[in-house]
């Protein structure tokens, strides 16, 4: 197993005491594509970031098991964590406008990721960056490598992010709403590119999104989270068999072209889902 | 691209000229509307009326204000700031004599303040909320809120009068004064040029205390600003990206977060430096430091208007020059302001 999570709980101190944002979540992941779906605040991003230990310092994390390829994340030293982060797992965030460093060129940021933990010259790193840009299907990689984040579009920025995170040849890619900031057409391109790269390299993928149909289309398995808990786990092709009322509610809210509804239903939330 | 850059530079320069003209006009007007009669300052209270009238005519003070301003502007363009009544030197000579002392003091102070303040600010931000952060905050709060004259006097009391670690006031011991030829006006450089180690050490020791007091004061401000900028930068998503790349903490903090605030910090440093150059009037007075601030104060008290106008103009120029420098640094360091 690449990732093993048992009873992960993440809490934050508030004026009213500790408040749990993730409650006893359990997950397993091999070299497969796992989708995590849930609304804002459902704990999906926190769960993924806990895996790389990239949570805010105030977060209190506890778990029976939190392992990445056998490495215990909770007890790993910062040095071991750097080996996981830099080398074996990458993280792509929502908006490249904020997740790329504004004062470094795209090429320099990719080269930095590539050269980290490798013994290579500056020139080799720069060449590797251009090669990686070509791999994410950027047409003029040499020119884009010299551009700053504010000079490139959102879709291109996300390609740069993907190139940067794939630079160390990781085994796992965590994509945290990688397309929410992009136009619909660009979204599909980026997802296809990511799926293609992940499949070809035999990597694991965690795709976090609030778009259930989109995730089920690209992933092997889907986990639905609500209020910090996993409420349902499904094979991607088996959405129709969803049993939890929250998942069913989500699916029923979707408009379809084949069976248009005059009025989309509003989800009725049951307080019992919280317990 | 190139022509756009030149166009912007031309715009900046013409802006400077306008600002400069405004500065001259305002200082000139303030000088003229002040309820001080420069004629009486020269001839004294009891001079006969015809003498007063004659001197007034010689100074051109009987002419309309705009004519006076035109004359002043004309002389200014030739680099003539008039003659100081108090020292009977030209104001340009006076400033050339006093200003190096201030530049020397301010430069040493800003270097100390930067070297200490920036890392302290970064450290406080990285360890936000820790005891270290608290300690740095208290240190800075003290530096920022204790009036500088009190700080200077306390320093004299403790380090000079009680402990005897540093010499007292002035730029050099009487014995060394005027020993080496004045080349640059900077005592540290002049003594080194003369190849004399003793006067150099003496000058350096005299500098330690006033520079230290000014540095503490400035450091407090620089550290606070650095901390605030860094907290802002560290919360950025690109910092998470940098960490996700597996970079070392040092690289994440200094290359990624600090790299993004360096530009803003340069502006803070430039303005702090300008503030120090303006003549830390109070500090120079307490330490009998013969700098521009002291020159300005004494000239003002003696109604020596040419000297006051000249010194004020120089201070204004310094501000403008450093602002321009910060602007240039901004363009060089931030790719978004191409």
C-alpha cells in the first residue's frame, strides 16, 4: 500500500476549545486514482495535506496509522519528510496565480524542484526544466521557461505546476482542486494531461474536488466526505449504487440534458450525518 | 519595450524636476514668511535705521517676493546657496563640512540596524507566537517607544560615565582633532588614508555610541516591518508549494518568502536611511556630533536663513534621491513592475 490512513483526526484550537475538522478518516491507496469529493470544509484538503505534513502549525493531528509507503508520517523527522515531499509525493494546488512564486521564472521553479536532492549543474537543471515543460505539452517550452507567473495564463500555470511536481519522479501526486480556477475547456485539458502522465508513470493520484461526476470520470475510486468524515466509498463506475443520502442528494442536484428537470431539488441535510 | 522603458524614465525624471521645484518654492516661502528679520540678525537690534535699510537693499529683501525667488533660483542653478551669517562661509562650504559627519553616522547606523533588524524580524515571523517572538517584540517596542534623547542620555550615563567602555561626545578626542588632512570629510576614511591607526580607532570608538543609539531606534522599526512582511509572505501558497517540493526550511524562508518581501523592505530601508541622514537632530545634539542636524538647529536659532534654506534643500534632495533609488530597486527586483 502506498498510503494507509486509519482513524485520522485533525483538530484546531478555537476560543471554544478544540474543534475537529477531520474525524477518524480511514483510507487506503495503491498505484491507483482516488477521488476525494466533498463540499468546502469537509476536510478533504486537510486529509491530503496531513499526508505530506503540510498543515498549519496550529493543527493537531492524531491517527492510529498514517503511513506513506511504510513511513510513519506522524513520527518521521523533518529530514525524512523532506525526502517524501521532494522525491516521492507532489502537491498541486488550486490556483497557480497564488501557488507559483511570483518573482521566479517558471523554468527556475521547475529546475529548483528537479535539482533538489540531485547532484546536478545549473545548466542540467535548466535543460531538465525545459524538457519537463515539453512533457506537459507546452508548445514553446524554452520561451515559457523564461516567463514569470504573471505573464502566463491559468492553464499554462497549472501545467507548470504539474511539471514542477513531476520533476522528481514521485510515486504519488495529490491534486487539490487543480482545475477549479480554470475555464471549463482548459479544465478538461489539464485533467486529461494529468491522467495521462499519472497512468503512464504508474503513479498514485489523489484528486480532490467538489465535482462528483468529474472525479468519477477520471478516477478508479471515489471517497465522499462530509463534515470531516468519510460517508461513502465507491468504485467510480458504481455511482448509481450510492447508498448514503448525502451522495444521493449530490447526484440528484445535477442537471442533465437527457432528462431536464424544471426545478433542481435542494439537498435536505440530516443532522444525523454529523454523528 | 525599450522605448517604453525610456519613456517611463523620462516621466520619472520630469516628475523629479517638478518635485524639486516645489521643494525649493516651499522652503523659500517658509523662509520668507517666518517672523524673523534676517537683517536684524546681521546688524543687531540697535543698528541705525539707514544701516538696516542699506543691508536690506544689499540682500535684495526690499524687492517683490517673486523677484527674490527668481534671484534665489538663478543662484541655486549655479550651485550658490548664499552665505551663512553665522559662519560667514558659503552655505555650500558649510554643508560640505557638516554633512559628511552625518552621512558617516547615519550609514554606520543603518548598516547595524539592517544587519540586526532584518534577521530578527524574519526570526520573529518564522517563530510567530513563541517566546523568542515575544522577546523580540519587547526589544523592538522599547527601541521604538523610548524617546531617543532619553536613550542617548541613558547610554551616555551607563556606557560612558559608569562603565567607561566608550568615549563621550564629539567625533574625536581633542588630541586627535585636525591631525589628519580632510580629504573626504569622513573621519573613518580620512584617518585610514593618512595611514594612522590610532586616530582611526579613536574615530571608530566615538562613532559606536551615537550610531548604536540610532541603530537601535531604526532596528526596532526595521524588525517590526520585516516581521509583518514575512508573516504575510509565509502565509502565501507559493510557500506551501516550495515546502511540497521538499526544499529545506532555509531555502523556503530566504529564497521564496524573503525573496518576495525584499522589494518592500528596500523601500523601508531607504526611507529609514533618509530619516537618519536628515540629521538625527536630537542625537547629534546630545552627542555634540557636528553634523547637518546640529548645523540646521543652530542656524535656525540664529535666524541664519540662507543656511536653513540650504540645509533643508539638501535634506529634501536626499529624500528624493533615496526614493528614486528605491523605485529603481523595485523595478530591478520585481518582475511584475517591468
